[in-house]
C-alpha cells in the first residue's frame, strides 16, 4: 500500500496519536518510535521536515506526527508491503543526498525518503523495521482467533485478565532463512532520538528549513502551527553485490594493498614531520610546461603549508629562496658549458669536412690524369688505383653522414637556445618570486619585531599548521576505512533485505494457496447452510397442524445445534478452514453464550456476532492505540497530570494493554491524601485484623462471593483465583469502614477492579468509589445517597430528554427501578463488556458525573424505539434488557460526551443538596410512622402478631 495521507481527513474519524500511561511496565518490549526527517513537498517547498514516527504493531503501520504530543497523524507508511534501501556517504554526497537518509519503497512506485540524525540511528531504524515486517508477515495466519478474545500481547503484569495468555499458532519458520538473517544482522544501538525517551528531547531542527506541510494543512491546523523548512533530495537506486549462498564481501587484495600503502604513508608522515624544514619545491622547473605554471600566490601558499615546527617564517623564506636561486644558476651554467662543447665539436667537424673535400678533389685529379696514362701501366699499379677509388667512395659516404650529423646538431642548438630562453623566463619569474618573498620577509620581520613577546604562540601556530596537514591525511585514511566498513554493512543489509523479501514472497504465495483452500471450504459450507435454510423457509410456510414435519423438524434441530456450538480446538485438522467468529469467553473472561436457555443462547450468540462484526469494522479504521503509545512516550520523563488531552484519550477508551496502568494511576490520583496518611502495609494489616477478629460482614460476604459474577470464568467456581482475592478486598474494606461494612453491590465493583488491578490496588479503587466519588450514605443501610441520585437523574431526564420523560410519565413507568442498579454498581451486568470497561475508564478519571452522562446516553440511544411502545408493560419489559442490545461504544460515547453537553458538575451537586433534604424529611416521616406503629402494636393486643420487614430480616 503506498504512503497514505490520512491526517487531512475531515470525517471526524480519530487517528492514532499520543497515548497515556503512568508507569513503564517491566519486561515489555521497547516501543519503536522516535524522530526522523521526512522528505515532502513540491517545488521550492520540497525538503526534509522533522516528524515524530511511531510504529503500530497491530497493523504494521509507521505513523508520523508533527510532534510526540500531537493527536492526529499526518499520514502513515505500510511497512508490511514495503522494502528498504540506502546509499553510501560518498555516493550520497556526490548526488547531493544526506549521509543518514534511507528510502521506504511501497507498492505502486511510491518512495518515502526518511533521514535519521546519525547513521547509527538509520541502521537501527532499518534493522527494527525489517524485524517488525518479518514478524508481522510471518504471523498473519497465526492470529486465527477472534481479535477480541486474543488481544495484542500486552506489557502489563497486573490483574486477572493479565494472566490469560492466548496461545497463537505461529507458522514454522524456515531454519536456513533464520540462520542467514542472524548472520546478516548488524549490531547497533540507537541514540537518544530513538525510543520513548526521545519524546522528552527537543526535535532536531535544521537552520533555514520549513516544517509545515501544505498537503496536510487541515491536520497541521488541528494540531499546531509551525515554521517552514527547505531542502531537496532525489530518489536513487542502490548498487550492491550478492550471491546465491549469501556470502559476505571480503576485502580484495588491491584493497588490502591500498590500505597498507596508506598506513605506510601515514607512518612516513609522522616520522618525517621534523624534516619538512629543508624540503624544496616537489617539481622540476626545467620540465614544467608553460600552461601548468602555478600563480605566485599559490606557490607562496603551498610554501607556507610546508613550514616546519622549528624554523621561523623569515628563516624559511630566506633559506629556500637562496637555495632555489643557486640551483637554477648551476643548471644554467651546466647548459652553457654543454653548448660551448657542442660548438667546439661542430668546428672540428667542419675542419674535417674541408680536409676531406681537398682529398677528394686531389683524388679526382689523379684519377683523370691516370686514365690518360693507363695504357702501359703495370697491373699492380692498376690495383692501387682501384683501391684509391674505393677509398674515395668511402670518404664520400662519410661526408654525407657528417652533413646529416651537422644538421641534427644545428637543430639541437636551436632547441637548446629555446630551452635557455625558457630557463631565462623561469629565472625571471623566480626572481619576481624571490622579490615577493623578500617583501613578505620584510613584512614578517616587521610583524616579528612587533610581536617579539608572542614568539611562542607563533611557534604553536606553525605546529598546528603541520598538525593540520597530518590530520588531513589521517582523516582521509579514516574516511576510506569508514567507507569500506560502510559498504560491507550496506551489502549485509541489502543481502538480508533480499533474503527476507524472498522468504516473505514465498510465505505470501503459501498463504494465498491456503486462503484459496479456505475459501473453497467456506463456499461448500455456505452451500450446505443455504440448503438447510431453504428447508427452514419451506417449514415456515407449512401449516402448524401439518403432520409431515418430522424431516424438517430434524433439520431445524440440527441447525440450532450447529448455531449454538461454541468454538473449540477439539478438531485441529479443521481449525484452519473454520473461521473463529465467537469464542466461549471474551478477553475479560465473560461468557459469550449462556449454557442454560436455548432461546437466550440464540440471542447471546447473535449479539456476540454483531459485536464481532462491529469490532472488525472498527479495526479497518485508524486505531487509537498509537495515540496512547505517543502519549506514553511523551510522559516518559515527566509526571503525568490531568489535562484535556488525557481526558479526551480516556474518553475514547483505554487500550487493553494499558488499562491496568491507567486504572492504577487514576486510583492513586484520587486517594493520594488517604494513602499518604497510612503506614506501609496498611492493606495487609486490615486484612489480617478482619481474618483474626470477629467481623460481622464476613458471613454476608461469603454468601455473595459466588453470586458476584457467575458468568465470568475468574469468579465462576470456589477454586477460581478471583474468589480469594475478592474475599480479601471486601474483608479489608469492611474493617476499614465499619459504618458501611459490606453492602450488596460492593462485591461487583471489586470484581471488575480485580480484572485489571492487584488486591491492594483494587482495595484503594473501592475506597475511591465509596469514600471519594459517591456521596455519604450511598452504600449504607438506608441507601440515602442512591435514592437522591435517582431523583437528580429524573430532573436531568426531564431537561435533556423531555419527550422520553413525558412518555414515561404518560404511562406511569418508574424507570428508576431499572436505573437504580446502574448507579449502585456502575453498570456492571447492565451493558456489554466492551461498553462497560469504556464507561469505567472515564468513571475512574472523571468521577460520578460519568454515570449520569452514560445513563442519559443509553436512553437517548434507544429513544425512538421506546417512544414507539404504547403500554406500560411493554415499556418496562423493554427497559429490562434494552441496554444489552446497545453494541456501538463509539456512538454511545459520542452521545454521552457530545450530544448531552453542557453538563456542569455544579448543577448535579446543587440538585443533590436539594433532594437530599427532601429525602431526609421523607425518611424522618417514615421513621416516625414506624415508631408510632411499634408503640401502637405494643399497646394493642390485636396487633402484637404483626412484625415489620426489618424484624423479619433480623
């Protein structure tokens, strides 16, 4: 799935945002979150913007926010279908990229460029994202159970619910792939900008940059306003090496040789740092082309860089200048001497040529003369003449060679003259250089005379110049080593990426084949069910008195039995092909389908299926779990306090994995003044006293233990773990508050608290409800406070829901008979469990006003249905069960906290005070009537056999 921009949606759907928690649970996996910079925008606004990223393991999404405490995400990246790459620092720098940037490639060609603060953080993010993708994709088929009965593995360690560890069938992993992944893994640790502790760090901001996204302008406005930031980057492909056997790259012999040469060079630099004083220019002036001559300023600059640590600038310039001049003079003199020598050789050769020419002419004359006298000359003389002729020919050849040599020497003389001219030009340039150096020497001498007291500091500057040169060489060596290590790391990472993508592709293909088989099985099952339901429809058309009903009755009976079967794991061979729609217990331990009444079973299973459907539809939307993760991270190094953001988060519902911590924090928030005044071990002391001494409430407590929540597996039998904990908390509270002791209803409050809290925390939760939230006499024998709240609720009904209130008054329906129990036990056993715990989340944070809100919201939710009922019996019957038919917690919460506003607490307190006086007067009148009755009974013989209800109970 390509990168999704969901922050700008205006539909009102909540996105994942900061979460809340009080404490860091021990033993939990660290959350993957932290600061990254994301490349976004177009044109001149395209650049890196600092974002807070949070990984959601439920959907394998990487959400990004403007900051850790933002409520709405700007968008998300689908990590499950993504692949990753990054570039080496040299390649990135050559293309204008950032050294710590990496790319997330999504299907469809979408590429998200992210940048970490350091390459260490980048490596950590890539490793973790690879691991999260691997775990998520391999476990796609593992969670075959109902997501409501198999919650995400949580990090809390308290309460009865925490002890339920759903067994998920994990797919068998490829051993060779796992071994290769372990070999290719790169060990790294993040910096302070990664993890939950990063939320307390300031966001990394680059100068002259823009941090505002026009694409998500509505989300930006909802969250906060910030400044713009600029930048640019380009998408590039990585080039890497791989092989079939996943071998790692070793350094080549040439790489080793280069590294040895660099190391030797570094040693020579370190050893020869003292000998830089007498070094001359590292090139031959006689062989430098005219175009490659360096400017005078560059020559002076390079000469300054070669200054040694034990010679002053004046000495260096004077010594080197004289030495260069003397060397050039020597070269010039040697060239002049060579020229003179060549001239002498040329003159001697010319003289030899002249002599040879004379010899040739005389020989020719002699030959001519001899030809005249050849007749009569002896034979030996003729041979002598022939020899002379041969000598003449040899001399002619030698003459030609000498002429050629003369021409070459003349050309060489010309070349030497040109070279002498060039040397003269270089000499002139050097003279100018020496003159400039003399000026520099004079200037430096003046400065030296002015700064004679600071000679040591100048010496230090020279040393630093030499050290800078050496450090540059060492830095270059370190850079090459880092690049080598970086390429090795990149190769390992990309090899691991290819390995994982190949394995995930194979797993996806296997899943596709399994889903196809599952689809075929379900299609066959659907055909069977349709066939049976066609028979059922035919049965409905058949007259009741028909006698031909035996076969159809059997079909109906079989359909009912199949529908009422609870999901079990007794048939593992069919476990894969059968969808797990409804489990026997939900995540809180409540039984989803009762065992006694078949009609109630059908209704309960239908309700459970509706809840399942609603849960699946909610899972398609953005989860609020990431909000809590963000808020948790933002509160890592700060004490959590009450604020609007936290209140809104709690109203949306505390995630299952954070409820234990949040409930404990809420309880501690309300009873801090009580706990500060107690000694350590206060709860254990109360429990010990209640067990050892006579306790009038213990008998009633024992009677009510198994009647508390019989439909919850944690309290269903005497051996259940929750029973003993429930007993301990109720006994300790009865000893703490003897005025109340024990009242029916307290057991259910404690039972709900124990699902997420330990015994002592559940005890303080009961103290919070009874002694902090509720008015006095709420749970006493007279239930005075409860009666007062029912009258307050009637006033609110007439104000907030006038039509419904008038409807009840018209048919004389006393709905307080139903709502009384809602207030007494905070909706326990009145609404479905999902809604119950969301009500308790807000109740423990905000107090008893929440009960009024949700009581009114329940009536408003079903207002139209109730108004359609036109007699008191049907209305009252509907009121007894209608709350169990409300399944949409989100809609109910929106009504309670939105449609019913304003809802000031001062109004409730004022009406409580008003009705309290009225109820007390009524109770006083009733008590007076009772006393008159007792006196009359004692005096009248006929009425002595009459007894009151209280006496009968006694």
